[in-house]
C-alpha cells in the first residue's frame, strides 16, 4: 500500500507563520541518543519506516488504540528530547527522526547492560545461551558474528 508523502516545506524564502519551526539537524551520535520508553519506541519505529511523516500518517501506521492527541503528546516529548524534528512551516507538522535506529538500539542495549548485567556484554550472551531458547539459526548467527570479530581483531 503506498502512503502519501507530506508536502515539503516551501522554499520561497519567506518566514514561516510559526516561530517554532524546526530545522532538521544531523542525526545524533550513539552516545547522544536518549533512552526511549516503550511507547516512544513504537512511535520511532513508525517514523523510521515512513520518514518524513505527519502525525496522521504515523497514527495510521501504529498498531495502537491511541487517540490523535496522545500521539501528538508523544511527538512533543520526542521533539523536547531532541530525538525528533518538527517542521511547522506548512499547515500540518512534518516529523523527521534526529536519531538513527541503530544508535537508539545501541543506547537501549547499553542501558540494559548497565542495569541488568553490570555493564558486561559477556554476561548478557551467557544468560541468553543458558536461559533463553535460541534457535539453531540464532546460535549460528551468533557464532558467525564472534568469528568475524575475531578475524577483525587478528587482522589489526
């Protein structure tokens, strides 16, 4: 199903009616990516898929029972965190992610490692191998990644 793209901001050189119009900043580095709540992750995943997007586009994409105002509140919080840019130069706000998905994942993983595994990645992997049901495919992928990391280290 194709989705309509929001119109791009006018480039006629005139100032926007809104003084709170945002300019798109470069994506934040992994160290700068803020922690996201579960609800914020839902919004960000939809935004990464659709970007740029309006709130109505995001609401249609999300598998939730949220009201439009709930989503707008979430988007306002993400703008305040510096995770999302809001362009108000048109009649409808257009949102863009300021944090890359991989950087947000990295921040989330670091937080989990610190909280649950005293910062140790090895302890996380050990827990997963001992206590979680990993498929043969998951185990093979993990073994491949470890082998690749060893090759890179020995090649330095």
